[in-house]
């Protein structure tokens, strides 16, 4: 695939990481029993992701809990992640990181958040459209264009079950024509809607500028190994999903890095092994427990917290909303998948380094 000069939008080294495809965990929120920010464990989470080999961090997003905004935590949480990324020397040595800030709310709020994130050094904003439910696609596009004037954008197709808006292929074509869009996270948990984004990007002739990332936590492996062939006039355009920006990858992150590398290597050879294809259903089964599919995703954040609690990274699974907790049977499901797929978890890695991450 040809590369596009994004020097006016992103530093070259950051652009290379984004374009190659990276593991970008959606960063959770570490709280204490009083549901206040726990700085020590918040930093430890960031250090864990960096040591695990993540190519960046996404902070202030759905997994961080959108309620950080009304609880006065947006600025400190973003600052803490950025400072940790700057100060921490990860295993293997320093490397460029893609730092993405969640941007949400109506246009005035989203632009203000984008300006805050940009001033802190974040490279792009992951733009949530949940606040625009009920708006027309033309109104949503105007909103996107306004925020794009402040910070480069990562589009975000969030599934309706957790607040997303259903959007057409025509919307994604128009969105892809916004010159400041550098990537799109596709997370509709729906194959048809995922294809709408891909077709829209190709129709806009933006496939060399916009890098596609999976947010489909229910379909990670197949998203990463599938070549998408899209007709544009007489031309057939092939595009691929290069990396993942995932809540699922906020846990067991070292293994996620290894999985992405394997997907990229086999895709480059043009030979996808049956063993790798079989991992798709295993990863999806893990996600069913993490995201509490049995209860319509009610425990999706608490499920990630529970894995991190069991590993010692979090003290508890507290969320800002006291009603957000594990659903009935979810803990048992997490135990089941952890035992069924030991090759997909990284408990040993966490055990070896936990004291270092929690130090200071």
C-alpha cells in the first residue's frame, strides 16, 4: 500500500506506527473504594500496556468511562497517561507511541476537549458521536468537520448497544473526505456496517490516507487477516484492517501484541493458517465473558476490571456508576475462558513485572 504524507497532521514516526498497525488498548480507569482516581494504579496500567508492546494508548474513551467528564477527571486522566508515556522506558527501549484522546459531547464540548488533548500532546482524537443521537447525518458531519479543525480525527463507529449511532455508507464516504481524518475505528459489532465504512473510505479514495482499525471485539482475528476487495469503477481496491483499538486489548495485552504480529506476518505471506483462523472463535469466546454478552454488554467495563483485579493491577472493579458491576455468572465465565485458553492470557507476564509497575 502506498503511504501518504501526514507530516502536517502527525509526526512522521507516529504516522508510521499508525499506518503499520498497532495494538492500542482502550485505557481503563483505576478507582479506589471511594470511587476516586487511584493515581498509582492508573499509572501502573499505562506502564503495563507500554511494557506489553502496545503501539499507543487511547484515553478518555468508552472503556475509560465517559462519566470521567462530569466527575472532573478528564484532564487529570489524560495528563497522567501522557506523562507516563513520556517518562516510562518500556521493556525493549523507547519507541514512538500513538497517543489518542477520546473526544465526546456536543460540538462546543468536543472542540474544547480536542483543544485540551492537543495542548497536552495527544496526536489525534477518537470522536464519539453518542451525544448526537437523533441528529441528521448532515448535522453529524458538520460536527465532525468542526472538531477536525482542532485535532486530527480517528473516526469511531460505536455499536448502538452502548450508545452508538447507526450511519450509512454515504456518511462514511463524506467523513473520509475530511482531510484531517487519519484513521477509523470500526466497532459496530456488525459485518454489514463494518463493510459500510470500508466501502465509504474506498469511494472517497481515502484508503491511502486513512488507516482502518478494528474495534469489533467480537471478530478480532478475522478482521485482521481478511483482505477486503472493493470495486471503484473499473478498479478493484484491496484494503486491510491494520491494527486494533480495543477494549478487549485492555487485558491480556502482551498476548494481543503477539496475536497482531502473527496476523500481520501471515497476511503478508498470503497464507493464513487454519490454526490462526481457529483462534478467532477462541478470542470471541473470551470476549463474550469480558463484555458480558449474555446480559447485553451490561458488564463490559466491569469485566475488563475484573481481569485486571485478578492480576493485581487494580484493587477493585469499581466504576463511577455504582450500578456498573459484574453481571450474574460473569465472574464464572471469566474463570472458564481463562482456564480454557491459557495461551491467550498473560498472567505470568504481569506477575513478573507488577511490582515494578506499581512502584512510585
